[in-house]
């Protein structure tokens, strides 16, 4: 869908565009809610296509965490007295499509395992950026309960990224070489 642009090249806002930081934060929560729910559906595919036992375990561990992330986001909506709502996250949709493409483009084994880690880390980096930004907004807006929920998930996302890096450097990438 083409964006409406003014004669100056600026993008015109939609009719329901956020004009308050809290509204923008809620939009971000809706994106993340969709993203985490999409991950719950897609992480099992990654686990089934991995061959390294350690990678399969890491993906399955993160799947369990991701289910908790969904619950925390529901808690954040509740704290804001809002009904949880998922709005398609184009960024996560693209990352998940790329992950599937990467798996199609690699043979099962160490190279595919390395590719799964690469795709997973792109997802983690997106989530780290998103949770970090929304936590900053929640702090600024005095939404302490939302802040605590976001920070708890942010910590887990960072730990997952570190674990994937360690696994890649110590084993998977070496085997793929």
C-alpha cells in the first residue's frame, strides 16, 4: 500500500495515527503481541529443522519463554486497562519469512543450524530494540507495572541472544565451516 505523501515529501499520518506517546507505546505493544504470538507458531519449525541437540534445546527453551512473553504483554495491556490486541507486525512478519527462506536455501546440518541461529538473532535484535524502546516510554510515562513486565522480557531476550552467540561461536559455526 502506497503511503500518502505531501508535496514536500512528508508522509501524511493515517486518520487514527498516534498523537500521544502513550498511544504510540500501546501501538508498539500491539505489534509485539502479534510478533510474540507469531513466534510461538514459528519456533517449532526452527526446532524441527535444526540438527544440533543444543540448538534444538535453545529454540525449545526460548519457545517456552516466548509463551511467557505473550502472557506478560497481556499483563501490560491489563495494567493499562486495555484489552490485549494483536496488530500485524510487518517487521516480525518479514523476519519470519526470511527465516523460512534461509531454511529453504540451506541443506540440513551445520550450515542450516548456523542459518537458524542467524535468523533467530535477527529476531532477538528486533525484540531487544522494541522492548527497550517501549520500556523507556513506560518509565517516562510512569507506567511502573508495564515497565517491570517489559524489562523482565527484555532481560530474557538479551540472554537468549547471548546464548545463541555462544552456541554459534563455540560449536555451530565451527562445524559449518
